[in-house]
């Protein structure tokens, strides 16, 4: 994600890549790592020092939850708006990020999925939940994804729970032959996680009603699918008030 992001930001009118930080590749030229479409920069290893030295408006972070919290604090304290796509962000982390945003009066975002199609999938699922309360989510990702369920699945469940007008049917599974076979639950929505080589990022939201089934599915086949969302966040995060969750807040203003 980092390499695709630096190539995209480097080539987008209205955006300028001014820093690249990666402790594992520090000292290397960015173009040697990400190709000739990337900005001509040297990769640095200390984010805080870099942000203090170079005037910056937005930080885009695709690390992990532990690093992302520390990075966001460095950004907020310098009036830099963080856009966080890091894996493993939990509810406690989100509360802490919202507190930092308020404390430093600087906007920020946590975006579980930057793909426009994925955001539309969540929106359509939210619409369907008002009429079909019975639903389960299956999310499928590559074998190196560290967290489960995915942030996209968690956000989808939250949006569904907000939109339901009726109580869902309680599944009548009385004999559980394998523990966890029915998945986990978030906001009353069953979630199932698949991790396999060959996958990138995929999700099905399956609604059941009397005599009918509605399936909403989105597939990201390449990391380029996330770049429209990355550009949108980089260009518009400073239009937000406080810390927000989800690309839909920019696309629809919900």
C-alpha cells in the first residue's frame, strides 16, 4: 500500500509528497523503492523529526495499530491531519484518536477501506438493513492480514445495526459441533473471516428474507482500487470537523 500511495500522491494535481518514512528502508531513495513515478525523496526513519522539519498538511498512515497511534499523536501535536488506514485499529484506539483530535483542534480520519466500491457496498447494506434485518457478513483477505474481522466488516456491521428497524431472527443452532462455526458477532451481526493466499480484499453481505436472498459483494483485485479514496482523503480531510470514521463521511456527508 505504501508504494502505491506514494506513486499516486506524487502524480495527483493539487497534492505534493514531501516526506516518506519507513524505518526498514530509511536512507534509500524513494524512486529506487517505488519506481520512477514516485517523488524524488530520501526515505526517513523518524516521523516526528521529519514533521517538525518539513511543512506538512496531511499524514497518510498504512502501518499497524500500535505504530499508527504513536504516529497520529506526532501528527496531531504538529497540526497535521492524519488519515489512518492501518490494520488492527480497535474501539479504544478510535476513542483515543478522537480525544487527540479535539485536544489539538485538528481533523483526522480512520478509513477501514479506501475502495469506492467497498464504501458503496456498505452504503447499500445500510439501505437494505432497514428492510431485511437478517444478515451475515463474510470477509476474505490475504494470508498476511493481521487482524480479524477486518475493519471493513466491523464498520459494515455498525452501519447495519444503525439502520435496522426490526429485530433480527435468532439463529436456532442448538448443536455446535465445531466451536466458532457460526462466526463472531459485532453489533448483533455474525461475521466470518477467511484468510487465504491468492486473495486481496473481498466482502459479501448476505441478507435473508422470506423467500429471497440479497447478496452484496465487493472485490478488490489490486491495490490500485484503494487509490481514489486515498486521494479524496488527502484533498478533503481538512474540510472535516474533528475525527471521523469511514470514507463515506466524505462521499455522502453522513
